[in-house]
C-alpha cells in the first residue's frame, strides 16, 4: 500500500531533510518511525530536499508499507513517535503510480525578512535585516527571475541541467516583516537563497541590475552574490494539480 503524507517541521532542529548516516534528519526520523510500525525498513520519498535550517509548512512525501493501517491511526502513531519538531498534518492512501517528487506541478516557498528590533526568540525563523528595504527595488530585481531560465549562476553544486521555471514572485510587506513568495516548479540547491541574496545586494547598491541580468543570460559569467541565510526560508506548499 502506498501512503501520502503532508507535514511541517522546524528545520533548525535537523541536519536537513535528506537521510544522513549518524545525523538526525527529517527523512531519517520519519523512516525510523515507519520502519518500527511496518516491522520492516520503509523508505520515504520526499517532494524535495531542504537544507539545514530551512523550514517546511507543507512538505509532502510518499512511502510504501506492507501492513495496512487506517490513515488517521497511522498519522497519530507517527506524530507520537517523531514529535515535537515534525508534525504530520495529513495522511491518505494513494495509487502506486503517484510519486511525491515526480508528480509535482508547483511548489511555493516563502522567504521571511524582519526589519524590526532583534529578538533571540525569532532568530531561527527569519532573517533579521538591519538596512532599509526598498520594496520597489526588490520587485524590479524579482521580475528578472520570473519565467524560464538557466539558473546556473544561482545554484550550488553540479547537475545535468539548471533549467527552471518561476511562475511568480510576490513581495508582501506588513509592518516590520517582508515576505518574498516564490511560486514555480523547479527549485534547486541554494537557488532561492541566492535569488534573495541578489535582491538584497541590489537593494544595497552592491550590484547593478544589468549585472544580475547578465548572470541570468550568460551561464559563463561567473559572479558571486550574497546567499541569504537558510533560517528565513520555508517550503510553504507542494501542489499536484
């Protein structure tokens, strides 16, 4: 039987999503609990990976088990075993043709910036930014990233390709909190954090808009801009329709 789960987690409590030997990860903790329930090793396939310090409000995954358990009972059992920093919000049965990663249509990420007074109680959950933020400049820069592009200069690590598509980027401001909301299908390692970093460097006048435009258009133009801290990034949702 194949099961689907939607869950949230506090990324500051884990060494990222992906299982790692001798390290506590989100995937590893869920697999540990499921393997106990199933009495046989269970492998979890996530919709995507998040790095150390990145949070999730609506991460998704699937897994196969030999034992048949009512979904609400399975959800409750998991929450008892893996809490308090991971919380299963939804559990349901799906067809064997469903894949949490390959069936994804869109993902939504939020990057949180706080321009207010510093407090240690929020440090792990936003980026405290001490300089003035020009929302119009952020939007001007964000517009460069919308659409289909080769994001080679904004991705860490090696891949077969760096082609991605961003449907929309919205900048929302409320009081001292600024949210940068990304909607699209293909986001790679450090990509959103590098895009936010480029926006902030442009905001501070550390780079011209033409330089960022060239980084998008010319993959051989190797130029390094800021990478925003992981603690401000949230995987808000994964969409399959």
